[in-house]
C-alpha cells in the first residue's frame, strides 16, 4: 500500500468507562476489503452514539471495527478490489460503522462523498452522520415536503442544526425545542422559524399556537419516553412521528384510538446497523439532491468546537455537558 505505515494511533479503549478511557493507542492499519477504500483521516465527527459505546451500551455491529467513530473526512490512500484506483488521492468524507477515531480508517467506497472546495476537512467530517440521519428520517420516513411544518427536538444538537439547515434549503417550516433561552436564540439565529424552551414552556401548547391549532406534519424525536404521547398531540391529522433515539426512555404509552382516528404514523430507524447497500443508496441520493447545495456553499455543518484526537476525552466531556451548539469534531494534523 505504498507509503502507508503498518501501525497507527487509534482510540479503541479496552474497557468501558468515563471520558478518561479515550486514550490513543497503537493499532494495525486496516486493509480495505473488496468495495472498500483506506482513508488517511483528517478529521472525525463526535456523535452521541460514541458516548454510549464508550460507556459500554452500544457495541459496534458485527464486522465493524471496535475503534470509535461513525464519520470522518480524509484522503483515499489505497483501494480494495472492485474499486477504481482513480479514487486514490481524492478528498472524501464518509459514513462508517466504526473506526473513525484513528489515523487511518476503511470505508465502503459507496459511502464516500467528495469534499468540495467550499468545505474544510473538519466541516466535511461533521456532515455524514447527521446528514444521512436527518435525510433518511425526516425526508424519507416522514415524507416531509416543501410547505410542511415539522417539529424537531434538540434544536442545537448536531441533528437539530442539520435539520434546520435542510429545512431552510427544502422549504420546510421548522419548530425546534431546546433547554434554555440562549439555545433557543442560537437555533433562531441558525434559521429555525420557531424555538421553544422546553424547560419553561409547554411545547404541545406552543406548537398548537404556532400552527393555529392545525399541528405539524412530522416530528423528529430523539427523546422517547413520555415525549411520545406529547409529540402525537403536536401532529396534524395524517402526521408522522419518527423516533431516532431514546435518550429519555425506551418505552412509551400511546393512545391507540387517537392514532386510528387521526391516521397517525409511528415509525423510526437506526442507521448504524443498516447494511452497506442501503447506505450506498442514501449516499447516491444525497449526492444528487443535497451535494449541489454543499458544493455551492449553501450547506455547511455548524461546528461547535474541534479538538485534537489526543483530546477525545475533552470532546466527550463537552458533549456530555450539553452546552454545545452544533457539531464537535476531532482533528488529526
């Protein structure tokens, strides 16, 4: 593999625990299998599932590396069988099932997207996970279309800030919730049409007021628990509720007759466990529909803060403190 070393630094803790377990250690550089590329990593995005995995609550799917990290940017330095060698040298960002917190990582070629000049490598690393998640859930599962009003919880999270950006690009009216007036202000500055402080306001009543009693077409929810029945009260007839995480509880009690009477849909998904064929299809769709906006500089992720790979523990502390607005990124120089 040319000038690629045999070993690299990677964050692959032996035991679950607090942020302090995130110490770079020496690991063999992986080899790309058929259909895969090897990327010299420039930056890696930090996501909520990484925190769960670090604590021992979210093991990687079968066959995925144990090393943390679900998205990265960098330069392709080697390719496996069935991959065009012309890809070598290309700057890309990619969604991966693990392995991004490292100097080198493998990714399915089909899950790579080109990094245009309008993006820095840190910005490119912060795109894939939230872009794939919001696109597949808000636009595909919830069928959000131009003119719809949608409710997204956690408006200043990586998911929330990406949802705001895509809503603006694709003509949705977006209502978000956040946990402080300052975060609500930040969400509005980023383009949210409405922001509700869930600590001081009843989001159900606020959504009804904002929509003139009609309710919204879709809710994107990462809270679960007792938010689910409240979210259903926010939906218009024929509305869609999409669950993407259960930070507030993995079970909910829902009014079945209401769902029947108002023809509501409850759905959800997880991205990490989906197969490479599905993720490749999504990457193709994003390349067609969203990437022109990226290339034109109209879509950039909101970056909260970047940390060197060696300071991954600090990055996780920042995420767990909950004060961030947008994405936290690890950089490798």
